[in-house]
């Protein structure tokens, strides 16, 4: 009797517990699954983003840092002069050698990079096809050395105004606004401008 009672009672109790546990288990399982999916999707998104970022970095060609040009100036040439020269200091802040391969400007028919030097007491200047500036170095374009030469000026250069030139370099095209300064100002601030004393001197 007592055993039967137990036998009758028993199926109910565990069954209730089991159902409830089963339901709770299912809910937990569903929630865990959806949480797991959310996590999985999130981590996949992160992984995809990392991959894309990495490919973007790998696929982007190394962008060279454009050099800095300081102290650019062109001295106002004497009236009637057909040539002028621009000076500046170019600073290669990139980790690769910089090549300056040319200069363009609409102020003259011909624009060239020249290098002046004295040979047997004779001042000469030679057109340079390319000028190198080592990584981290700077190069001064100045009287008696490298300069940008304008030949066949299209218009008068007036002190106080400025002119535009573009340096074509291995790091890209670099536009430079060049102030036009008077000979007096050039001589006050720059010994290298003293070569301008001779007005007939068209060598820079
Ligand atoms: Cu020259």
C-alpha cells in the first residue's frame, strides 16, 4: 500500500520537475544560442573589419610625405630683364630620397632647374634634369648654387606680389607660392643676393 502510494506519487513529482527543467533548459538553450550567434556575428564582423583594414593598409601604396618648402623667394628682376631666379629651401621629411624632376610655371616660356658653379674663374650654370635630396635632409636653392630659372618672362615680376610654381617630385606635385621681393630687401636679408649688384648679370 505504502509502496504503491509511493509508486503513484513518484511519477508526478519528477515529471513536473522534469518538464519545468526541460522548459527552462530549452529557454536557456535558445537564449544561449542567440547570444552565441550574436557573439559569433560580432566577432566575425570584427575579424572582417580587421582583414579589410589590413588589406587596405597592404594595398595602399606607401604615400610619400610631400617635402616642405621654406623661405621661397624670387627677386624682382631689373626692368626689361627676361630672366629671373627662384630660391628656397626644400626639406625632405620622408624616409625615401626625394627626386625633383622638374618645375613648371606660367610666368616664363622656359623654366629649368640650374646649378651654378665656378670653373676656372668662370661662372657657369647647367640645366639639371633631376635633383636628389636624401631622406631627412634639406637642400638650399640659392645664388651660386641650385636655383629655378625663368627664361623669357611672360610678365613683369613686381615686388610685393607673388608667383606660383609647381615642383614635380617623386613624392608628387608640390605647388609653391613664391613671394616676389625687391633687390634691396633681398640684399638686406640674404648675402647670396649680392650677385644681383651687377644689373647686366643674367647668371644666377
Ligand atoms: Cu640659371
